[in-house]
C-alpha cells in the first residue's frame, strides 16, 4: 500500500504467474513450455542477429519479415498480421482496442486468468460464463449484449478444444463485437480459426511462439485479423510507445516460422507423449480430460490435488495446482519428454501406494 498509488493500483489484483524455480534438475511441468529446444535454425538466426553490428540500429518497427512469414504460412498478407512481446502483450492491446463498448466482456469461468487482470487494468466490466459440469464451453451461454467475447481454444487449464462450427456460431452471434480466439495451444491438435479470418471482420485470432515453437524466452506473440482490426492494434501499440520486437526476437521467430519440418516433429512428439501420459494417469486412477493442448488436466478420485502437488514437489517434480472452486481438485500437467512423463508417473505411483 502506498499513498502515491492511484485508485486503479489499489483495485488491481495482479496475475500470479507459474513458478520459474531457480533450482537445477527439477522436472518442470508447470508452465506449459515445450520440453524440446527451439528450431536449430531459429537459434542460429538469433545468434547471428546478436553478433551483427546492426544491433546498434533500432529494429524494424513494422517487423515486416516476421509478419510476412507468418501471413504467408496461412495465406494472408502482412496487413492481416500483428506481432507483440508475447501473446500477453497482444491480448493487452486487443482488450484496450476493442472492448470499451457498453456491456460486459464475456469469458469462461474457468479460463486463462489474465483476462480478469486486463479487465481490472483497463476498467472493463466482464461477465464470467460458467463451464458445463463436464468442463466444456457451451456456446449458447454466450448470447446476449456484451462488449465482446474472449475464448481460449483449446481452453486453459482444461485443454478441451471446440471445433470451427462452434467458433462460427459465436462469430455469427455477435457480428458487431470482436470475438477474440486465444489459440496459445492450438498447434497440438485443435483446428485454428485463422481460416475464418477472411469471412469474419469481427474475428481476431491470437497465437504465440511460447508453446509449439519453444520460444517462450524470446517473448513473441501474434494476431491474425482483417486489416482494420490490425490497424486498431497498431494504434494502441504506438500510443503505448511500446517497443517493437528486438532484432534477436524478430530474427529467431522468422526462422522458426520457416522451419515447418522441425515444428511438425516437436508437436508430433508432444502429442504422442500426451496419449501415453493420459493412459498412464488413467491407469493410476486419474480422470483425465480430453486434451488438445500440450498439457493435461487430471484429478484423482480420492486424493487431494494440493497434497499431490506438494508430494510431487518433494520429489523435484512441479505441476500446476490452481485454487478456486472449479479447479482445486485438478492438477494441470505440462507434457514433458517421455522420460520426464515416466518419472512423473512413477513418482505418482509411489505417492499413491505409500499413502494408501
Ligand atoms: N494465452 C493463454 C491461454 C496462455 O496460457 C498463455 C501462457 N500462459 C498466454 C496466452 C500467454 O503466452 P505468451 O505471453 O507467452 O505468448
């Protein structure tokens, strides 16, 4: 508390990020990073950019090479593409650019907890739309007056994805409002709404390099939408005087988009490990939600999730446990390498056996 704070600072409840522990040799399955290295071509491009004397110059403020590469991959021109420092920043700009209309912003209870934080920061009213009993998003619950809709697809922390039919239904329901689809986890098996961008002027699709491209450390996120939506984001970005991506991040991200083979290989490995891990957890008595993300959401029939998370931590394995009525009985477990998943399963087997 400080007498220097403005009223908004008093009102804010900041996001509590997943732990980034400083201890070595932990099996870190708590913040949905990829367990594999970024593309070697991306790393080489970043090294080259860092060592080039052009580092004395400001980076391309339009990040044109990166936006062109991203657009090309999905058949869109660069004026349909926005980039920012992580998709968190892209989301912040989008909340500011599109949701100051009458009516509450709609998003799920439960979903990515940053959405509430941005509503607090920008003073935007919101309405939480409960998930169904089976943790699915029900599109018909999103009807009614609103300032817009934000939907994580696949949802986090559940990992459950909706198909494009449901996304179309949502877009048709609110033709005069922006529908933001947060596709941070879309590359692990779900269908991207990017194919709908040309048909829907109210659609903004947000994605990230932090998950499927293993570049969380570079902080690069992006959005696809029709040019006037992108122009709205650019105006907000310029008004914040936020710097464009630095030279190293632009070079690495561009090379990563162009290395499709490496991307497919890492995503394929994660999806195969997800099937194995889900089966292993089910065999230990866990209910596992059908995930199309690089994590699974699981709960044990008769074990307390917070205690399980603490027991795993004692064995140097960290997973995510979220408080709250709908989430407290679940663990969100990032898909690691197969050996990491095996260590997790054998630690759980041991914990369950000892306490039985
Ligand atoms: N959206 C969702 C649903 C997420 O889980 C995350 C990562 N925690 C983000 C966006 C932000 O990711 P980044 O800023 O690393 O792109």
